[in-house]
C-alpha cells in the first residue's frame, strides 16, 4: 500500500484484502494468493481518515480475482469486518447527494 493513506485507511485495505483473498480461495480462485497486489491511493485523491472504503476495496479485489467488471454506475460505501459484515456508515445524505451529482442512479 502506498499513497495518501492514514492509519484507519491502511487497516481498511488490509481487512478488505484479507477478506477478499479468503472469499476467493473458498470459491476455488487463488488469484489473490498467487499474485502480488499493490494498492495505491494517489496523492491527489481526497484524503481519507475514516473507514468507508472497505467494501469498495473488497469489491475491486474480487472483481480483479474473478475478472468480472464492476458496473461503472455503481456507487458504494461502508466498512467491512473480517467476517464480511458491512458495517453502518455515517454521512449518508451527503454521500447520496454526491452520487447523484456524479450521475449514479
């Protein structure tokens, strides 16, 4: 992991990677076990200090492992636990407004 990350975001990525690797392996896919994966958050990205990207990172990793693209008009937010539970989020109204502004329907 490199880039514009704070401690909470680093932990979020680690949990997402661990969960995605286990899930893929359980489904007979060893892509995440047999390849080096590097996650970079560019310096120009919005600084993140909250754990709201876990489900997005998990989805991206599983998309990579199974070679199934995520629809471009899909928005998501939320943290994921080690057991795969998506945890409650804050700022829902602001996130919905931002998604609408970006054309997510």
